[in-house]
C-alpha cells in the first residue's frame, strides 16, 4: 500500500473511530512516514549521538539487502506456521515459505493490538502501516528469495522479472499498492491468480476501524459508522481495472470526504522541526554535499524523536512476537544501516 491508504485512508479511519482531529493526523502521519523514514542519521547535540532506525528503503523496487530486517517487521509481517500452511494460496510450484505474509495474521494482529493498547499515537500509526500491508502484500515475503518471483504482463514486466530483485514485491513493482488495480500474480494457480486490491483494502480498513474502536470506545452506532466508512472509501477508490489512470481523482475524493479535517502530508515536516542541518564546509560545491545534523532545542518533545523511539519499540515488540512463534529474521545492525 502507498500514501493513499497509509495517510489519506488511515486519517479517515482514525477520525471515524473517534480519535480527535490532531491525534488522527498524528496516527496517519506516522503511518505514512513509516515508508518515508528511509534515511539513517547520526544526530549530535545531546549527551551522546542519536542514531535512528529506518523503517523503509528509498524505493521498493531498489531494496537493500543490508537492511532486510526491516521488511518483515514493517511491511511483510509473516503469519504463524499454521497460518502459512492453511491459508497460503496454491502455487504453480507448490512451494511454501515460513515468512509468507498472510492477511490479518495473528502476529500482525498482536503487534497492532499492543500498539493500540499502549495509547502511543506513533506506535499506533506504525502498527497500522504494518498491519494494513499484510493485505496487499499477501503471499510475498520480506526476504530475498525466488519464492517472490513474479512476472507482470507486458514487455516491461517481462524485462523486470529478469533483472529485478526477488525481495518483497519488488518484481511486482507497485501493482500490489494501487487501490483500484486488478492484477495477475503468475506464481499462483488459476483460482487465486487474479488479485483485486480494492477488496483487500476495504477488509483492512474495516479491521483497523475495529482495532481503533477498542481503544476509543465511541459508544453506540459503531456498526453503522463502520458501514458508512467502508461505503465512503469504496466510492472514493472508484472503479476497478487493470490500469491505474485515476490516482489524482482518488486523492481528490479522499480530501473531499475528509473535508475540513484534512491536512496535507509534508514529508519533511517532523524532521525539520526537530533537526538542524549544517553543510560540511569542504563539501560545498562538490557533487556530494554532506551535512552534519544537530538537535534543536526541546527535541525530546518533537514528533520526529517520538516517532523514532516508536520505530525502535515496534521493532523490539515484533522481534519478540516472531521469536515466540519460531520466526527468525535478520537482526537490525545500526552500523551497517548507516553504511548501506
């Protein structure tokens, strides 16, 4: 999923579930920023340098092997062994993989539930992102494995299937993320091969609304509010098809539904409010300008710092839950991430 779900739809879901306007925006921003938090920084200005964890690479079609631990934790949450065995669709090659992403799987539910119960808006946003991705990233793994090999239709799809990396859904490019898209997963047998993203997105939205309501306790008329939410989202997504030519129209539709509650997403807003960039003098005028980074005053009260701490907590919680269910993922290496 991309910004359409992670920011616009998540914003609406949180509002309809009863979160206050600013809290709903924080949840939605944290959800989308999970995709944009792709740069490791070493920030000075405190007692010790601060190093953040990244939660995405700069481009899903160019994933970096050195950072493989982030994919199952933030974007391809694997199901349990029983879920993988019982719920994986039949493949042409009859293979299974222990790291397969299963929609609404128990690990993802537990991670999101703990985030919601914590009341930490940043953790809720990150957990929402991870949970939502289990629906449209289904049947892929957050690892480098030819289990992820898929060939999209057309000349470009054929070329990319040869030269692209078999990490996550990189070979499927952005097909799993487009809300209105119907596409073919060539790994699967005929009965499961056609994937309809809109169906998955509406299932994810309804379930996330339920999670949120467990926290907000909005009172009566929850079922009617849920139906209204899903109806509004279905109308905003619009017609399904094999091509995506309506993204601008969908964005306008989300904004119209949000109306006065909508605030544009600005990727650098949180970072710029907390961190000051200073150019390294000897790099001025060179092809590779470098910066040092310093905390601004009161950085501990900033959204960016709170988000980064939530990323680390999410990673910790996910690793613990995976360990309990026998799932092994690569450890996060801060030094490698900074060098990667």
